[in-house]
């Protein structure tokens, strides 16, 4: 095919079409023209650490080298964009400049943007729309994935590593001694980006300076570049198992609690299986005849097509919540609740009457509650969260239930000190384990269970056979008579010390 002049827009450069067509000889005996505004746009994106900018500049370099090798004229034409052009880029100003240049030079516009193609035709500009061909074969990064591989970790200048095993029980395995080259990683990244744009179940979840997150089917792929990271890094994470609530072998009492609870927090350390349990609860509620939605960033919960997965609208979950309230779901799964704004959205949704299941990183179940109470009023905490499920190694290890009472907290004696107290009880035995209340201006979390054990430990240094009785306002120590002297001490110094310790 012969063209007198071909003018390239940003989309067709990024897709890599032109270098392929030049390499195959499909484009020959013509001029290749790149608008200066396109080069400036790609440079700006690369300066911000965006993947699209790096890929576009690499492609331009390849096009120029092929043109030089085949004696094909290669030009950069047109003015640089002004400050106003850059400000109006999102309104289509850059596209307008490209179209104007194409008309001025009487060049055929090559684009992968269908809207751009239609606008060119509407303005009488010669245009060719190049459609991406979808490759069905496996990607290069998939050669590292086996049945028991949780994640793939690739970095420039470092041998490839994988995590092998299952959530909570895995090991890091080095696959070879040879370090990976930057060129190989760039090829993998370009392939992933092409597949993300062309595949129906793939999308670019986030693009920020030096970082790109792509959700591709079950794969969550993260690309990190300097200056955000100290080197080019490519990470792929995938869920290894999909469980139902029955797979957790929970008691019938806990199942009924989950059926009626409307403010659930699933807590645990990273990689413990929190999101897997959250997906199981989503499927459980959906199968129980409930309307279920999810809040995710990135959207990687393994749920059925009946459950719609929402991302932050314009980067803000608060805006997503406004839309979701119009949809009127029965339950919303919030994976993961991290920032103060996330906790506030969770609380607002719950107070609006939506059943909420939130996923929170924490090293213990009470830490998850602590993160919540730092951001909301203590008095409404049990209305927002009534159940905390702690997960480690893919199993439910403990469950807490929250309630509210007005009384004197444990350890205080005066009735004048009565106040609202959030009671955190062990779900299995109903034993009170923590109290949460305001002490002055401070929110305090006080462990209640274990007091007697601690007092017995202190008393045992004087009498190992002593019996301790803990009352509401006092502690009675029953000791053998020959231990009285040691327990009281000279001038009562031991008993005074013990009282202070207790």
C-alpha cells in the first residue's frame, strides 16, 4: 500500500501498529509525519511516570530507526502545544490540533481512536482506522504461572521469583540464577497493556506517577518504575482458591449471626485470606436472595456476574457511595477499608441502612476496632460494626461481637464515673474481653479478660497457692498464714507495691 503522507496520532503510536507495518513492508514509499503535540504529550506522560508515555516514546524511537534503515522520510511537524492547549487536553484540544495539521499537510490520518476517525471523516480529512488484533495465545509472563503459584515477582537486574503455596502457607521460590533484563520486562509490559485494552475482561485500574495497576481477568498486575521504585518491577498476583461459606466449617450459631449481622469487619494480616472470605460472604448473601455490590480498588474479588463490582468514581469512593444508594443494595462488600475517608464512607453507608462487610488490615481483631473508633464517635460504633471476624492462614480464628452499655467501666469504683462503654465480647463464650470508652479526650481500649490471671501472677511471687477473687470494686487474696509476712512486707511495703501494680 502506498501513501503520499501519513500522519500519526497518539493512539496508533501506542498500539505499535506503525512499526509492524513498516517492518512488514505494508507501509513504503511514503512520508511518516508525527505531530509535535503528540511528542510533547508522550513526553509529559513519561515525565509523570505513566506507562503509556514510556511505551509511546519507545515506539517512536523504533519507527524512526526503521524509517532510517529503509530510507523512508520521517518528520516531526507542527507547533508545540501552548499552556492553554495542555489545560484543554482533556476537552479534545490536542486531537483538534492533530486534525488541523493533517488537513494543512493533506496527509492521511492513521488512528486507533474510532471517535477521532469519525471526526476526521466528518471534516473531510482522509483517515484510516486501525483496529487492534487480539492475540489469544498466552502472554510471556504466564510461563511463570503454575497451579500452586500465588504471585509472580519480576524486577530488572534480579532473578525471577514466585510465591508458591496457598494463603497463609507459602514460600518464595527463585526460578533461575539469571537476572531479568529491562528489555524483556518492557516487552512483557507492552504485551500486557495491549491485552488490557483489547480484552473484554481487562482494564487499566489505576495510572499514577511511576505506577500502573491492571486488572486482567483473575490477574492483578502492577508495574512500578523509577522514581516511584528503585527499578523497573512487574508483579502479578492471582487468587488461588475460591471458597464458599461452607468451606470454612463454621458453627450454625455463627452462620445465623452472619445472616443477621449488618456491620461486619473482616480483619487479618496481609495474605491471610480476608478477601477470599469477603467474596464467600458476597456469594452467600447473593444466594440468600439479597442484592449485593462491591467497593474495590483494584476490582479483584472473585464473585459471580450477578454481583456488580464498583471502583472509586473519579477516584473517590464517596461519589461511588452516592450512586450506590440510588441502586439500593442490601449488602455492600468494601475491599479494602484503609483511609479515614474509607471508614467514613463505610459508616455513612451503614447508617443509611445498607448491610456492610469491610476488609481491614490488622494484626489482631481488636486492632481493627481500634482503627474504626479513631475515626467515628464511640457511641455509634456498635451500630456501624456489630461483628468482627479475624482470619489467619485462610481460616476464621476468632469472632467478636460489639455492644453498648452505660455503666462504670471495669477498674473504676465511683458511680460518678459511669459513661457509655462499648463492650467487645468473644462470640463463642460471650466473655467480655475489651471495654472501649472515652477517658477525658482520649479513646481508650482496655483489656478486661486476663485480669485475674495477671493478679495471680503478681501474688504468686509471695504465695504460689494463694487464691484470688476479683470483685467489682476490690480484690480478695486468700493466702496461707505462713505467707502473710512475705505478702504484707516490712511496714506493709509489699502489699502497697502490689496494690499499685494492680
